[in-house]
């Protein structure tokens, strides 16, 4: 076996570790039905590890390799972020992709314990975030409501009635153009909130002709 063969084989352990650790983080995202799940995180981790390991073997500047990986992962993370109504989703998944790339970089540099510890910290942060969001941050869950009003119906009457029906609601915008008028509100609504029940309650208000709700 030649020296080159030995060098080739030494690259395998960091790649396998990166693949495993990326799968661990990706599995948590996959269970949460996030846009970037198991396969994406595995590929990010092993790709970052391979770039780093290859540069390490060739004697390239490690900081330049890391900078290129971070730049590339920025574009991928941006693709995981999207807007839904008044909510912005995917920020946590984008951050998990960024951390997964760092885990791959650490694996490629043979910083095995650092990669394992960061994976454990990332999992703890993702889990604690879910617990905190469910129990201590109810205002993070918001729904957007658009009420279409009957022509010439008093806007203030509908506004008071809507806020009375949904105590957590507040008005974002009021549109009035001739006979077309509408009120846009936002209100608290977690994943267990029945949107159809809210729509039905608002539809019964005097002057309301249409209801549109989105998370």
C-alpha cells in the first residue's frame, strides 16, 4: 500500500462522522416537517467535510476553504426562509444548516470532539426552542385575518366587534376605496387553533361579507 493510499483512507473517517452528525441534526428537522430535512443536512455536512479534508490534504489555506463553505451555505440557508402571511418561517432551519456546515468543517479538520459537542448543543437548542415556543412564547404564533365589509357599513363598528370576538387581535390596516372596504387584523393562533371556527365567528358579525385567514 502506497503513502497516497493511506492518505486516501484517512479521509474516510471524518466524512463518515460528518455524515452521521449531519443526519442527527437533520432528523430533528425532518420530524418537524421543515423544508430542509435529513438528506439536506447530511449532504451539507459531508460536503463541507470533503471540501475541508481535501484542502487539508493539499495544504490549502484552511480559512479560505471555510470562508467559501460559509458563503455557499448562505445561499442554501436563504432558500429555506420564506414568508407566510405575517409570519416568517425557516429561520431556525437556515441556522441549523449553517451549524451543520460548521460541524462538517470541524470533522474535515479532524476536530472530532468539537463536532460531536456542537451537534449535541445544536440538538439541545432545537429542542429547548420548541419547548420555549410552546410554553413561553405564545405571541410567536400569529394569524392574519382579512375581513371584507359590506358597502357603506361602518368600519369602526366591525372593528370593535372583531376585536371583541378575538381579544388578542389588533388592526394592521384598513382599506377603503369607494364601496370596497376591508379590515386586516392579526391575532394569536397556535397550531391547535381552529381557523374554520374563527372564520365562522367573524362571518356572523354584522357588515362582514367575507373572511380570509392565513398563518
